[in-house]
């Protein structure tokens, strides 16, 4: 081969430290794929069975490792298929490099009807990325890729997109003189404003009950130790968002889920929000009412501290840098004793335990999964409660769907996490409805012998949709599923499987799956389950009826 644009692309990936790529080949990618084949000792490529899975796998790869995930598909329908995973990566603040060709450079925007041509492909990619660029010449492939990686590793973690007209990949180019590994480490972060730091410390020092609310920005910036140091310096509770699970080990006395957070937020006077959008899931209002509270926001993105949020002090910087600086300025004290903090956590757990059988299934999964195993949650009845009930002990061992709430994302995302985490076991849960989106990826799990234990909760319905329809309208429609025999399905793909119908049997089956080198499918036969929604999030969802919550350990006021 002459030195082609495809070679320039492959060399650029390797030069920027990309070790794995998730891709599906096609005619517009032929010259890039051939170049990848010739460099297979330096970069691995994984080929799932649907283009949607390339970006889901890249997302899971990043979230399990903190290293950028890379996806590549053909243009037009290929890029559109991959858009769901790209949207999830955007919502979940994941570093994903998305590469797709374009039609022939001379025909872009002309509407000739060439293969895979769609109107304004660049527009939809721009909407799902924080940075996007179309390569302008064959010789510009390497420099564009370098710029994409610089953008990917700077500022708020989110995907970036690169489009390359397919004729550029075939064209002959001059070899890049720079082939050594680039420094792809995160650039240094500007220190936060000292005056704002002092103002934040003054608010925290004067507060009777300061509360820390930790989001996914704590994990992406590697700020867990700094978060723990600040919390311990003040003896202040740390409430973790869905994306922030694992920012502080759930074993830590001060670590609290959002349900326990209701108790401390109810009596807080100052709230420090770190690395979180702090916004309600269904309406443009803060996660907790701002009246009567004083807020400090730490965020790398100024958009996430804008109205309707109302911070008194704003620190625009990354969580790690700011928390480290802030911990040197706060007064040493104990806001909550270990005993009182435990009582609050027990108060929340007692309410969780009333949601059965979900709570029992969650305990069985936590008991069976190794501490360093990765749990990939889904939009299913057990998964909803798991958002607050599944204990998480280290960062990057809990993966949720982010605000996109993309049904069916979990299994392919788990496959990407397994590639990145190498020998760690990944536990992926799904409902029978969501599993239908990507059940074909059993082939991918089997082909690459990925250590994923897939648990399919089978109730024969879109369970949550059914529950909402019944609650709101008193009737159900379009929610019953015609499922395959999941045991035969697994056998057809060469994946070991079993079927259980209770939490104890599930725990045993998960433990048994740990003896396998590759994937295992566990089907769990379940029936209709009680709703957990009144316990989720800092505030219950509007319109969700709930029994009166018991008085929290703080309500008596004796702690004051």
C-alpha cells in the first residue's frame, strides 16, 4: 500500500494513545479498515453486531477506565444508528471519539443521492458532541485527529466528532513526520478564584448543617480522595447523585444516597454542589428547592451553574483542583457524628427494604459480585431501585444511563466496560423489554469471550410503562411482550445460561458465573413488582403517590 488517508487515520489513533476501537466496516471505511488490519499489533478492533453498539461500547469503555472510548461506523444510516449511544455518552459526560466518513468530498451538500447520503449529517453530529470537525483535505486527517483529541481531553468530558470524506481515506498522502506517542494527558486546570474559595469556606464554616452533593464530575476528575478529605474535615454528609455513585465509598459513614439525602437536605442551611447539573429530571427546576438555602456550586462548565440554579458562590473549575483547595480552608469539626450519620443511613435503608422483591435481588447481586466488579444498571424494575440501593465502593464500578434514560443501552455498554476493565467481572442487568434492543450482542460477548454476567429480569412486559399506564389511566396497552426462549437463545449463541426465580438462586448463579472466563446469561422469572419511584431522587417525582415517610433522625432537632 501507498501511504493513504486510511493509514494517516490509523497512525493518528495510535499516536494519540488509542488502544481499542469499536467499529463496523463498510465500503466507505475500507481503506481505514485495511490500515487498521496492518496495525493490529498496536490497536485492537472490536466488531459488534449493530452500529448502535459501537458508541455504547465506547461509552462503557470510558466509564469503566477513564480512558477515551473510540467508535467508527459508515456515514448516513451507520452514523444515525450510532447516535443513540453518542447521545447517552453526551448525557453521561463520557470521553468518546466518534469517527465517521462522509460521502465523496465533491458531492457533500449537493443532494445527488449517493450511497448513505443524508441531509446535514454534520448537523446532527454537532448536536451530540462538544466539538466537531470535517476533515478538509487528505493531508489534514492527522492534524484534525490531533485537534479532536486535544478537545476531547480538555474541559468537560463529552464526545467529539470527526467526519472524513471517504475519498480522502483512499487518497495518497505524505507520511506524518511525527509518529511518536503524543502527550494525551489532561491539560493543567486553572486554579479557582481565591476570593470565591474564601467566600465558599466562610459559608461552610458558619453553617450549622453543611451538605455536600457530589455528581459525576467528582469521578471524571479523579476527585474522590479530595472529596473524602473535605467531608471528613467538616464531618459533613456527602449525598451522591446517580452519576456520582462511587465518588465516596458507601461504607464511609458520611456517604449517603439520594433517599438519605432527603433527611439532611431538609435541615441543611448550606449546600455545596460539586460536579453536578443539579437539575430535576423532568422539569427545569433545581434538584432541591433553593428557598431558604445558600448554595455553593463547583463545576467545570459555567452552563451548569446558570438559572434556575441560584448559587451564592460559584467556582468554575474542575472538582479535584477546587476540593483540594477548599479542604485547606474549612474549619475542622464534626457536623454529624458517626452514630447520627449511621442512623440516617439506616432510616433510608429501612424504607428501601420495604420494596420487595427488588431489594432482595439487589442484596443478592451485591453479595455475589466482587468488590472491584462493575455493575451496569438499566431501566428495569430492579434497576430503578438499584440507583439508590446497590452499594458502590469504588469509583467507576457503577454505570447508569445518565439523563438520556436510553432503554436497552446496558448490555452493549457492559461489553465495552468489559473490554476496558480487562479481567474484572461486569454484572449487567436488564429487563426483557430492554434486552430486545441489543440481544444480538450475545454474539459479540461470545466472540470476544467478554467476562459479562447478564441478568435478564423477565416479566413479559414493558414493566414500568405498564405501571404508569395503570396508575394514570387505569388500563394498559402495547406493553405485553412476545419473548423468545432466553435459554435457547443463549445456547444458540454458545453462551452458558441458567434460569432462576428467587434472590437466593440468583446469588448462587452469579457466583457460579464467576468461574467462567466469558459471558453468562441468567434469566430471572419475575412477576409485577411494587413501584420504587416514591423513594428515588432527592424529591419524589410529581404525581407519584407515596406513603408518609417516617420521621428522620434529624427531625427531633436534638442534634442542633
